[in-house]
């Protein structure tokens, strides 16, 4: 029997095989020795990916960030529950099976009928957003955590609105939640007012933070915030501009200055939410530095820049 190629020696050359039958998919070996450095999930994902042309193809079909998927393959990160179900549905395996020892899982996969999901080509516009998310990966780690957001309210002229922001990372992307309490800070529960919850995504592009979100209940508004990044080892404030619309009937487009006050990676969310609300500009509960950062040089009592009515 011909000795298999080992790659040793200067004259060793790989000989092409003329007897290999053509196949649309690579067939993994059930006898492959499991890696001592990888958990079963990583080994089994690598096996499943070997049925496809490339790992990039798998990521495109799944709509998962390639950098994040690589972390699953090397065992440095675990998928969330939703992502795990997405992976299992794609590959045609059960969640409990994908955690089996590698040799046992390989035997199961090889005798199971092929479960091939036809590729769904993403629109070019969606691909661009995915590229921006990949481009932002890693540079946003320092910005995860909680913040107080301050700006002059678009719906309640002359009052400063303090909201709670939470930036976190999931499955290789950076998201944020914004919680607003549109009533004065010291009003009781019975007083009029309402709460809003916004959900959005964060990008870091050429030394600017871009945040785009949507009101999660009514879905009738999208806002964009652009912030200067911080190059300090210890951040206190981030500043920038926010563009949105006033909540009144005419929904006038409005641009305001915005300040993010850093709270930390972990906070008492309930206590932080109680501190949110509307404040008079002279309120002692708003730091003087925040007031200065929000100050605008306009005529009269204007606190923001409004679009002209057509």
C-alpha cells in the first residue's frame, strides 16, 4: 500500500489522485480525532461547516458575523440561545446533539439525510450594513455599558430630558436600548406622562460613533445620534448631535446637542430609571458641566435647530 503523504522531507510532493469521485460536498471523516483544546460544540460546528464550500458561505447563509462565528469555531465564545437554534435549524440537528462528543456527533451526521438550506441572497443594502458592523467590531468594546443621555426635549421645549442608555454586544454586533420617561422628575406615578423604549444599533466609522434607533412600540420615529469618541483612559462625557422629530402633531424635524454621561458597565437599573425625566434648565440635579455642554447660541428661547415648515 502506498504510504500517505506526510509533508516531511524536502522532496515530498503531494500527488493528485486520479481515482477520486467528484462530489458536490466534502464528506467529513468520522474517525477524525477530537481536539483537546476545543469544546465539542466547536468541533461539531467545524464538522458541519466542512459540508459547505467555505465558512464564509455558511456565515452568509446564516446572516451571522464572520468574526463572531470564528469565536464559536475556536471555542472562545458560546452562541446565545436564539443563535444556537438558528444554527441547529440551518444544519438540521438538534440543540442537544450539537453538544455531543465529536466522534459520536460525526456518526449521527453521516447517517442522517442531507439537510441543505438553499442560499438566500441578501440585498446589497443589507450587505453594506453587515460590512459596517464588521468594520466596527472591536473598536466599540470600550463603549459598552450604561449612560445618562441629556438633551433639550424636542417635545417639551425648554426642558432638559435625562434618559437611560445601555450599549451591549451580542453575536458580534453592537446594540443599544434607550429608555425615556417623559414627565417631570418629581411627579408622582398618578401624574400624566409616558415612557418610551428605543432599540438601535451602533457603528464606529472613522473616529465617530453613529447610533440609529427606532421607538419599539409605535415604530413611528427613527433618530440618529453622532458622537465624538473618547481617547481618554477614563471617560466622563461623550458629546454630539441628535436628529429626530418632535412628538407633537406637526412632527417637526429637530436637531439638538446631546451629552452622554458615563455610568459604568453595571448599574442598578431601577434606581437609574427613577432618576430619568424632564428637568428645568436651572435644576440643581443637572450638573453644571452638562448644562454648559448643552448650551446653544441662538436668539430668544430656542434650544435647538428646527427645520423650516414647507
